[in-house]
């Protein structure tokens, strides 16, 4: 029963993650300010969750991880900014597919950083996922000056930063997932406060009701609640099952892009998307 409840929580949280793009588009603020407000709201909600659940935090362990958490928080903050920028320049489908190139980057970097063995299956999956990204990047966009290629580059930049967060978190396993995320969000807030001040400035008070509601949903629902649901369920499921269920996120995002936002993809980009998601998923599945 515990496994089933944990599975439902992961499925729901991934489905919610997949719907973030339309809400972000309703917020007429800079990507930096949206990321800042998202982090602040998430810190408040996750902080309450940690207090209510009596999830103890070992400050001795946290002290040792502070430099790592600051760098990871910065990578997380600018990962959000680049992803939100990608939504502005290309379709949600394209931005999401580029973003999900991150697991491939982690697969390629871990053998170098952690001296992990890379298998033939991982090499094949990485190559095929890379082919998928090449198909997603339409040659006409590169030479035609299309905004689409700008969005794709932002999406790939977000993927690089997300892969950085994943790799940095491998160094900090002494701190639990939800506690580590909380302090990464705190670090993100500290870093984004001066960044937003010196770039776009603070304009959250100019939001109308629609924009304010969208911002609150992004911060509390898409970040605070979903992260609490996700991390409170991890211990009940195997890593492989969690990894497989995480693919609900991009699938929902693509459905939202096509069915709700009426965004389109050409045939080569569809094939590229299948290659990226398909071979990244295959890479997660352990062959027995």
C-alpha cells in the first residue's frame, strides 16, 4: 500500500511539473524575477513542510555542504531562468525535449568525474539521443535567423545546468533530498535577489490578478507542493521506477503544448523527440 501511495504521489507531481509552461507564460515578469519568486514561495512552503513533518536537519552536515549548496543553488536558479527563456522563444515541446537531454549529459560526465564505468548500452543511448537533438534543431532555423533556434539553445543551456545540479548533488549524499533542496532554494534566493535587482528590477507589485495567481501557482504548486510530494515518496520506490515515472513530466508538457497551446512540430522534430525520450528512457531501464 505504501508503494502504491508513493507511486501515485510521484505520478501526480510529475504531471503537475509538466503543466508549468502555460502558467509561466501568463506571468509578465522577467525570467529572473519569476525564478526568484518561485524560489521564495517554495522555501516558505517546504520550510513549513519540514517543521510539520519534524524532518530534522543536521546543521553539522549542512555546514560542510555550504559551498556545494551555494554553487548548486546558483545552477538551479539559472537553470530555471534559461528554461523560462526557452518557453518565450520556442514551443513548450521543443524546450522540454531539449531540457530532457540532461540525463544524457549526466551519463557522459559521470564516468569522467566519478570514474564510473560506461556501458555499451549507455553509449548507444547517448548517441541516439544526440541524433534526436540534431533532428530537433531544424537546419532552416539556424540559417534563417529564427527565434526557434534561440529557444532551443536556451533549452540546451538549461539542460547543462540541470545536469550540473544532478552531478553536484552526488557529492552531497549525507544530506537528505528534501533538506538539500530546501537549502539549494535558499541559496537560489540569495543569488537571485541582487541579480534581479541589477537586471530587470523588482516588478512583482505591478502584476494583475491573473499574473499574480499564475505566479503563486508556479511557486506553491509547481515547486513547493510537488517537491514535497516527490521527495517524501522517493524512499518507498526503487530508483529505476522513479526514473521511469519521471518521463510523465515531458509527456504531459508535450500534450499541453500540442493540445492546449496548439503548437506544432515537423516530422523530423517529432522523430527527434521520440529518439531523445525513448533512448533516455531505455538508458534508465536495467536489463536483466
